[in-house]
C-alpha cells in the first residue's frame, strides 16, 4: 500500500518536473446578449481548430510584440491564440492587426504597453476623429478576444505628460478599427492614457464582462478616459460591465447607429452620452436607433446625456472647440437608469461648449434632436445643482421634437424632487417633472 502510494507520488512529481506545462485554455465564453436584444443578431462565429501559444520574454522589459504577431499570423484563418495565465507580455511596437480573420485571442495573462511616450506619439495609429490615436488597431472579420486577463496602458506617464502639454497624442488602450463581427469578453482594462475603447468603422461587435479601472497616483488626474467611444459603427453591444473612470462611461460619437448598451455599473464618469455632435462645420453627424437599458450610475456628472454643439463656433477649452455641424440624433431611448451622487440625472443640451446662452439661441444648432425617450430615471443627485436635478434645453424649438421624459423620480440632497431646467422644448412631453425655465448655461 505504502509502496503503491510512493510510486504514484514519484510518478506525479516526475511528470510535474519533466513535462513542460501545457497551458490550459478556458475556451470561448458565452456570447449571450441579454435581456434586451440588438436590432440584428451577431453572425455566427465557428469554433477554431488550431492553437498557437504566444511566447514571452517574461522579464517585464523586453518587447514581446514580435512573438504576439507571429502567433497571430500562424493561427489566423481559423485558429486560436493563447496568452497563458502567469505570462507577462510587453508591447512596445504599434501593431496593425486589421488583417485578422476568423481568430480567437485568449488573453489569460497580463499585457502591458511600454511607457515610451515619444515612440507612441510617433507611431500610434491616427484615427482622424478628434486627434484620437490607438496603441494598436484590431480589425478584420470574426475575431473573439477573451480570457480574463489584463491589458494595461501604463497611463501614469501620460497623465503626467498631459498636465504639461494638452496637445500630446495619448493613445487609446483598445482600438477596434474596421472589425466586422467580433467580441470582447471577460477582460480587465487598466490605466488607459486616454479612452479605453475606440470602436470605429465596425459592425456587429459585442463587449461583455469588461472591467475598466485606473486612476492617477499623482496630482495630475487621468483625463478623457471614456469607457467606450463609438464612431462610424453600427450594431455595437456593450453589456454586463463595470466602469470606473473619469469621463463618459459610453459615448456615441458621429455615425453610431443600432447601439445597445445594458447592465452597466458606471462610477465616476460623465454619464452615458450621445455626442458631442455637430462639432465640425461641413460634417453631418448621425446617431440613431440607440437603446440604453439598466444602468447604475454613481459619482458622475450626468446620467443620461445628449450634447450637441450650437450653430456658432464655441470654445470649451484649447483642445476642444467647434460648433456649426449638421446632422441628427434620432430614436434614442434611455430606460431604467439608477443614479447616486450624480450632478444631473438627465442633461440635454444644444449649447455644448457655449457658456453664453443668448449667443447660443441666436445661432440655433444645425443638428436636430428627435424621438427621444428617457424613462425610469431614479435615485439621488449630488449637491452641485441642488435644487435642480436635470436639464433639458434646446437652442430652438424648431430643431428639437418629440423629446419625452417620464417615470423620473430623483431627489437632491436637500430633498427637492424632480425639479428641472427646461428651455425650447415641448414641456407637455416632460411628465412628472417640474420645469423651471432659466437662462443658465450648461456645463
Ligand atoms: C449578461 O447578463 C445577462 C443578465 O444578467 C445574462 O443573462 C447574460 O448571460 C450575460 N451575458 C454574458 C455574455 O455573460
Ligand atoms: C480549420 O478552420 C479553417 C477555417 O474555418 C478551415 O479552412 C480549415 O479547413 C480547418 N481545418 C481543419 C483541420 O479542420
Ligand atoms: C494596416 O494594415 C492594412 C492591411 O491589413 C493596410 O491596408 C493598412 O494600410 C495598414 N494601416 C497602417 C496605418 O499601416
Ligand atoms: C518606464 O518603464 C521602464 C521599464 O519598465 C522603467 O525602467 C522606467 O522606470 C519607466 N519610466 C517611467 C518614467 O515610468
Ligand atoms: C474609416 O473608413 C474611412 C473610409 O474608408 C477612412 O477614411 C477612415 O480613415 C477609417 N477610420 C476612421 C477612424 O474613420
Ligand atoms: C488636434 O491637435 C491640434 C494640435 O496638435 C489642435 O490644434 C487641435 O485643436 C486638436 N483637435 C482636437 C479636436 O482636439
Ligand atoms: C499633491 O498636491 C498636494 C498639495 O498641493 C501636495 O501636498 C502633495 O505632495 C502632492 N502629491 C503628489 C503625489 O504630488
Ligand atoms: C455620417 O453619415 C452621413 C450620412 O451617410 C454622411 O454624410 C457623413 O459623411 C458621415 N459622417 C462621418 C463622420 O462619417
Ligand atoms: C428605434 O430604435 C430601436 C432600437 O433602439 C429599434 O428597435 C426600432 O425599430 C427603432 N425605430 C424605428 C422607427 O426605426
Ligand atoms: C462613489 O464615491 C464614494 C466616495 O468616493 C465611494 O465611497 C463609493 O464607493 C463610490 N460609489 C461606487 C458605486 O463606486
Ligand atoms: C453673450 O452674447 C450676446 C449676443 O452675442 C452678447 O450681446 C453678450 O455680450 C454676450 N455676453 C457675454 C457675457 O459675453
Ligand atoms: C447653421 O446654423 C446657422 C444659424 O444657427 C446658420 O447661419 C448656418 O447657415 C447653418 N449652416 C448650415 C450648414 O446649415
């Protein structure tokens, strides 16, 4: 008996010592979209039939980009690339991954971009919109990225550099550029220099089970760390995620259509935002068919927000100015938003960037807002605008139609309930809130 045990033990030890450890794949998680359904289902993504394990120098310094790129090329067109748990990957090269086709990337380990701000400013991918650049660009067809691992943007050096110069180009952590059919599930995104996600020129992409967090450890705050910005994209689903950041939790930028956002916990953000839109003269911005459902929003400037620039130029700051663009925001629903310590439960403005409301009304926005429903917004605001808890102000009644607000139950710290600032909107559609008309600008 004892001998038997000893032999077994010896065999196990030998196996553990002599055999190289075979990395264990968890496999692709469920891609269930629930409870609300998108306007069209995601196309099927067939199972993969080959695995490539990505090597690593594992020294936290040497660039592992070539190893990653090699594995992606080897397993492209039907395979699965695995970055095992316990492995650390340093990415110090801008990777153009728009060639991906029918591939799964399973990141169990830890992937960090280098802190070489000179290199990244010279080599990150320019995305045309608002000087956005990305560390890498993931695109192509039928790509699933998952695994429970972490992508770290090494943001601190960027937060400190931005404090010295607001014109530096800070890369977005995850650039989804030209991706048609894809998913990002169960990933931790940390310390992005700028937005966490920029989704552009993409269709049929799901984000689920994403954890976003990363704050500055110095006195220079992490600015513009939006959770997601969508641009020139349609049928993007963002769900079941937790976002701790310092700018928009999700933001629908120009030409975002058929968007579904549900089951999010946002903390510290600027809300779920449409816009800003109408920033550039001569451009047409469209945001249409958007459904936002079941959001908890804490410590934020806004819950549900639509921000549109006025018809005349305005300047919010040196690197953020605009106004005069055309287009429309149409068919947008916010359904079930619970707020805690949020400045405005709802904010609709067509005077974004313009603090002079008289001037804004003289040049109404060229971008129309129509068929908006904001329903079931509950909770408590911050003291910032107390006794006011919401703001719905258009630049002219002629450019806003069918904006409906109902089922609102929000209270300010001093106990005032559902008191809103309203202007140039059909107040008969703003039910169960009390409108106070003032000439105060929005933030
Ligand atoms: C997202 O959450 C919903 C509701 O909790 C759940 O039914 C669904 O399976 C989740 N989806 C994923 C991909 O985890
Ligand atoms: C693996 O998948 C690819 C793409 O779906 C396919 O072309 C290839 O024939 C498959 N190979 C095997 C061995 O099943
Ligand atoms: C990225 O790769 C694609 C091909 O997949 C190519 O068309 C494109 O020009 C490349 N972009 C850059 C910025 O290198
Ligand atoms: C940048 O990263 C390198 C390698 O990890 C490290 O030695 C260096 O201290 C970092 N520099 C800054 C400014 O954080
Ligand atoms: C999207 O596609 C258009 C048209 O091909 C191209 O001009 C643009 O550079 C692409 N990227 C972004 C971020 O718009
Ligand atoms: C882009 O950067 C340039 C200078 O580098 C600046 O003048 C411009 O205002 C920036 N645009 C935006 C939208 O940030
Ligand atoms: C932040 O600023 C405070 C007050 O100006 C100062 O006492 C503190 O040392 C600073 N902290 C860091 C990390 O720079
Ligand atoms: C948005 O779509 C409209 C209508 O198709 C088009 O005119 C406009 O150029 C697009 N804008 C951008 C930024 O792609
Ligand atoms: C409005 O958008 C929703 C999804 O958010 C969609 O189901 C509905 O069909 C759209 N309505 C119209 C009239 O297109
Ligand atoms: C909101 O901020 C407070 C104070 O910083 C913090 O204690 C609380 O956990 C935050 N709420 C959430 C949901 O993170
Ligand atoms: C606001 O704009 C109006 C109209 O152009 C102008 O008369 C007024 O002086 C402006 N007010 C401020 C504070 O700039
Ligand atoms: C935009 O609106 C302003 C007035 O608000 C008007 O003077 C201008 O002609 C409009 N531009 C376009 C392109 O519609």
